[in-house]
C-alpha cells in the first residue's frame, strides 16, 4: 500500500520523482525516498512528509531514477526502512509496492550466504536477490529473481551506471507513461498526467525493460505488445488551486462529477447484465460499502431486486453462497480485499461487474464488465466526489431496473447538490467540534448515509462518531447520550418521518443536542431540534445525495475547526492495497 | 507589473441572479465576466494576477483553477469594501500593480493605456453617472471623486480600474478605494485620469442583456455536437460539444450555445442570444435577445424575448416573456427599464405563463396560465 514512481529520459529525474511522489502521497506517507543513476547509485530517504524532506534530495544527480512513498507494513516507518533498498554493494536499488510473503525464509537463506541486511522490510530481499543474479544484465537478474518471490509486487529496479529501469508487476498496480524520448512508471496514472496522456497498463506477470528511447514488455519470457491508452483526465484535477484542501475542492466538484457519471450512461453489455440479474451481491470496503448499502435500500424498495452487501475483507474468508450478479465497488480499483472477493466470485462462475473510478485498474481486468464512474482524480484521502459518483453509477442501475422512471430526476440531481453546497453549517460545526462523541442516525437509505457521515467525521476530524439505524439507538447506545453528545439525525418526509420525529424527541428528553437534516420548510422539525439543516425538498434519490453532501460539509468544517490535516489524516491511506 | 482583480463582492443589485455565484462569475456570452478581465490582462502580458475572492468563493476558485494562467487567490473574509479587499492582497504585492473589478468588462486597449502609468485611474462616460463614482477632472488629473451623487456634475465616472504603487497601502484608511484616492490627492499626489477605450458594467440584471450582445460580437464560430443537416444557420454561431440541434431549427447569429444541450426540432434562435450548458429547448420555441443560463428547460411553443433566465429554471410549454417598461424598485431606487423577464435560479412556471417586465426571485413557482408582472420575492408561490 505504497506508491512507486520511476523516470527515465533527458530531464533531471529528481524533481520529476519528487513531484510524482507528492501525487502518490495519498497511497501512504510514512516515509519516502528516491534513488538515481548518477556517477553511481545515489540514494536519499527520509521519514515524514515529502514536502518536509524534499530539500535534501536536491543533490541527487542523473536522468534515471526511482522513488517510493511508504505506508509501513513490514518494519516501522524510519529512515532505514524507507525505500529504495540497495544490495550489499549499493550497486542496485529497488522500490517495491506489495507484500513479499516468503521474505523471512528468503532473508534467512540470503543471510546464510553472507548478505548483510540493513532494514526490517520485506523489500530488501529483492535487491539482494537481484545482486546475486546480476552480471551486468539487469533484466536477466530481475527475471531470475521474480520466480523466487511469493506475494504481490510492483517493482522498479535500477543498477550501476546503466540508463535503464526494469519494471515488473504481479498483483500490485503498475502503469507506464510514454513521453517523447522519456518513459515514466508509477503505481497509478496520477503522476503521469502532467507529462503525457499516453499510458500502458501492465498486466500481472509483465516485465518491462525501459530505456529513454525504448521499452520492451515481456510476459513469460516472450515479447508482448500492450496497447497505449489515452487518458482524458486533465491536469486541473491535480491542482488544489485556491482551495484550502483537496477535500474541499472535491466536495465542490460533486455536481459536475455526478452529472458526468449520469451522462456517461450504461453500455449495452452492462445493461443486459443488470437486466438479467435475479439478485445482486455487492462487495465493497469503507465508503464504497456505504454506497452499496444505500443501493440496497433503494434497489429493494424501488425495483424489488434482492440485494446483498458484503464487506470485501470478510467475503474472501467467509464466502456466502452466491447467485446472480456480483458487483465490486472500489474507487481505486486496487482495494486488495475487494479484488480478492471479485476473484472468488469469478471462480464461482457468477457474472461480475466492477464499479470504479480508475480506468485500467485491477478490478476492471478481473470483472467481466466495468461501469466507470466519472469522478476524475480524487486526491483527498476522505472519499467525497467518488462517493457521490458511485451513487450516481448505482442509481443508474436502479433507474435501469425501473425502466427509466428516474431519468429526469437523475439528470437534474446535480442542481440539488449545487444547492446544498451553499448551505451554511457553522452552527452545527461549533457543536461537533466541542464534542468527544457524535452519533449519526437515520432510517432506510439514510442509515448508510449516517454511517458515511460518521465515517467522514471520525476519519478527518478524529472526533469519535458512530452511525446507527435510528431504531437501534435504544438498544444500547442510548446509555451514552448526555448533554455533551450531539446526535445528527436525518429526518425527511416518508413512512419513517413520524417515528423518526419521536426518536428525536426521546433523544431531546436525554438532553442530547440534536442536529437535524430535514427538507426545507419543515418548520415542525426545526422547532423540536437544536440545529436544523435544510436540504432541498426533492425526490428520495436526491435527498440521499444532498444529505450525504451536507454531512461531508459538517465533517470537513469540523476538522478545519479542530485544525486537523484534512487531506492526510493520521494512519490512513487512500487506497488500501493490502489485506 | 502585477494585477489585483476584485471578485469578492456579491453584486446585490443583480439579485436574484447572484444566489449561487458572485457577480464576477455571471456568464455573459457563456463566459464568466471575470474571464474577460483576465483575458485583457494576459493580452497585455500581465501574468502575475491576484484575485480577491469572498462571496461564494468556491465557485470562483473552481473556475480559476480551470484556466491556463497561474492565478493567486486570496480571501476577503467579510465583504466590507474595495479597500478592505485590496488589503487582503497586500502580502502578494511586490511591484507596481493594477486594480480591476472582476465584474466589469474592460478591453485590452484600455489596459494598455494605463499599464505604463503610476497612480492613475481609468475613467469613462456613462449616461447614468449616479450609479458610480463621478470623477471631476482638471488638466488630465483627478480633482475629486463623488460617490453615487443624486445630481452628478459630469457624466465622467470611475471604472474602478487603477494603477498604483505599493505605497498605496498606507493610504487605505477606510474600506473604500475612492477614500484612499481622496487622501492621496489631499496629500499632493497626482492621479492621472485616463479615458478607457471600452468599458461596460452591468449594474442591474437587465444590463446583462446589453453586455451579452456586446460580448457576443467577439465569439468564434464553432460547430461541435450534432447539428441536423436541415438546420439553417446565418452569422456567427457557436455550438458546444454534446449538443444536439434538431431538424428545421433556424439559428441567426451571433448566438452561442453551450455543451450537452438539446435544441428543437423546429426552434428559432435569433441574434444576441446565449444559451448555457444542458439547456433543453423543446420544439417550436422562439428565443431572441436573451441570456439563458445552464440547466434551463423551456417548453414547446414558447416565445422568449429580452429575458435573463437563471440556472435550472423549468418553464413549461407556451411560456411568453413580453418586453414592456414599468417602474420597478431595485436596491432602493425606482427604475423604469424595458425588458421581458429576469428569473432567478430554479424558477418553475406552469404552461401558458406570461412574464411581463417581471423579476422573479429564486425558486419562485408560478401555477397555471398566469401573467406575472413586476418584482416577485424569492420562494414565492404564485397561484
């Protein structure tokens, strides 16, 4: 769950690598490092954020280099465990994303043969293995090393004084960017967008031999051609511009990303797959799990398809009996648990559909079909626009099964999202930023909306927050309610309005301050609660969106009030590429 | 040379159109006003641009991020006045600089006239000087600035465009720039008055129509999207990507149509019309001399003339806007101006609604075949 980047060309490699690592920082930011081919291999590595330590890398020379930003799995984050890792003679440097499962065994063998290890990482075995096999031909040395490795990897290796990078992937993502007499490599395409729009998605088992003018891709020892794909994302996505945080920028991009996803529609093959499904199982993690749950409520109530939602991390080991369509939902398309679950579903001969934001990502290769969401690049660790774009994709499936009954509602939903962005949530922020615990409650589709609201709150503001189905509060959590635990309740017109309103009164009776999200003009509700946040009075589908966005704003502004590092919350990384 | 563009103010006299965006972001010929100002600066080689944002700042910032020019953004927390806004940019200023309002049109030639000056202001003639700072000039130098006088001594007004040296910050005692100019004049500084070549402001919503027709003269012809072979086009017409224009539609330029719209069949779009993104014009609808913002739907058999429609209006079939003149009170001033309709965001009208010299606020709903006249408050339901 790290990010790797490589550059080979005519330019000075260091600034490009540093810039690329900054783009990949969302994958991990415990420590970082780069290595270049100068007069010999030159290495610089450092604990902490890239922006704090990048100055030290300025003395590195050379037009060929590799870099790494780390989210520690093996060995604590410190300068020594940071990548790149070199061999005994410091003639070879390697960066690696993934986990080498048999590393302790390999390490013992290598130590037995006299190799000296400096770090506690699994990666260091790779550089020593390459060293053993190296006699001036890096490609051959890497090829000899790979069969010994068990686990997942995306590797970039450089050696001695040769202007060459050897790249290899198996079960971890790796993308090449093809420029003009220069080649880039990275864990995903985000660092490449500034330099080229032509990318190659490597496949598992591929090894690429890269020089400034040329690259050759091998698979099982044979030369293979991989298609160059054009990426139409713009650099604008990578710019924070005048926004204080990427997250805020991405919150405000939601009307557009939602609309784009709706507009892109569903292709005929996916359409057929959805129409034929007798039941649907969704597999997802984190925020995607919440969108999947919201889909369950909407699809079951509006178009009566049975829907089951499973956590990716549980699914692999406790696979339920499967029937019907399996949909994997993952923003990055690289979530390890979701990928494993998808493979499992395939092995059971279920039709599989991936819903992802990343063209060419691993889930798109495994699933039979892909429904791409059009959120554009999301950099903030807390998912915002990818959440609403996922809902857009899933709501289209609901709409499809309802024979287009919601066409008009979905094509205008972005306006309601735009409206809720004008909402002032300062009063509610003042309440939440003083609290130690916040409860989020709702019923029906607003239950997952509440869970997502709570997730946003805890992940970026570090205020303890829990989302509950409103009726469940009385089965235990009620004991925690005091005058200092705000409850955020979503209460919109519909069959649950009455019972929700009496739930709110019960909470008020325990002196808990209540922040209610209700439809604009609901004065009755506004009177019984402490703070009323109006959302546009529209269709249920749109209320799910606007309520979610209001809760994003609440979490964001609470985190800002508490002076948290919103874009890089502690201990988290954007895509979880380890189990 | 640096430039500071002031884009923090709401432009409250343009309500209801400024609900979701500041005046500087109002689209004219499908581009926000501020973009014309930035263009004029870039044409003069001024690339070091600071934009002061405040009211609905996210909308401005998002747009600036899309531009090629690297633009520095600073935030004015409370909209107290132009001098206060300028103070927000003080830390970014290292050189002589221009100050420009982000919500007026100015051409490149005007900026060329002032950019070489130190301590100068651009002035222009205006038929209604009482809405502006009136400037008294002697021997090419500013003698006095009278803010929004009842009886203006001359027709010469300030365009709000100045050329300053960094030491101007020591004169910013109040929250308004004209006060600082008065202080500079009082202390013996010479401030040159330079006539602008082409400058236009939109004070009231209906002024946008004039500005729109002015800006449409500068559009480039381009036909993206899907245009049926039977469509008749004349003059300069711009049609964005993803837009479909159905059979037998007639478009007489200058007309600009945004992306992902659905026009026709059998619509007529006459000159001086801008149509935003994702707009639907149902069959047999006629639009002339109008500014239609994004996400608007206009039903069949409608006749839309001299109208400004805010984002997301949904107007059913047989909607008519009927230009006429009556007295309307806006911003404490009674005005008489001829136009058809100004609708805020998200106005909904039932079939057979006629708007006659009407300003309808945001989210106004009009039910069943009414003729509506005059000013209607936000959120009103007309039954």
